[in-house]
C-alpha cells in the first residue's frame, strides 16, 4: 500500500518526519484528512489545533500545532508550523498550569486576546498528549 512522506517543522526545529498512512489537520476551512494519492492542496492551519499522523503497525502520533501551513503534493505532506510540539513531549503539568492562568486572565478581562490564544495553545498541547480538556 502507498504511504505518505510527512515532515513537520517549526522555525526552531524539525518536529517529526517519516512515513504515514493518513494525516489529519485542522485548517481555517475545517478538518482535512490526507491519504496517499490526495489531490494537491495548500491549507492554513488554525491556532491551537492537533495534527494526527496515522501509522499502521507503528502507533499514531499527535502534535499540538499553532498556526502555519500544510502542503500536499505527490504523496508528500509538509507541515510548516509557527509552533509545534509532539504530544509525547508535552509537560502536562505545565500545560495545565498555563491553561489555568489563561482562563483566570480571561475571566478577569473578557477581551484579553493574548490569554485566549494561550488557552487555545494549552488545550491543544493537552489534547495532543492524550489528556481530557
């Protein structure tokens, strides 16, 4: 069966690269599932989304992805994220603390845009780590 070649990078580093059977990402136009032989596409990733990489026989991966782009062409998927972190790398206690601080800030000031973004990022990190939010 055909496989996808996947690369996930941020400005700081390469997050992950390898072969996958399917990639699921949340774009500004909605969630997109990519399998081998997918039509070429370029999408804008949402702030605070979770990227899922399905790998038969090897276990699935999840990454918190905060903005950026996804590009698909010729069975190659490139995820160029502003910020990204594999679920296995998430410090769960720190992410919960960040979410609590952001929610407290939002409650104190309903129009705190920075706190809203922080809350989205913390929720995505927790979801990528397999935690309930």
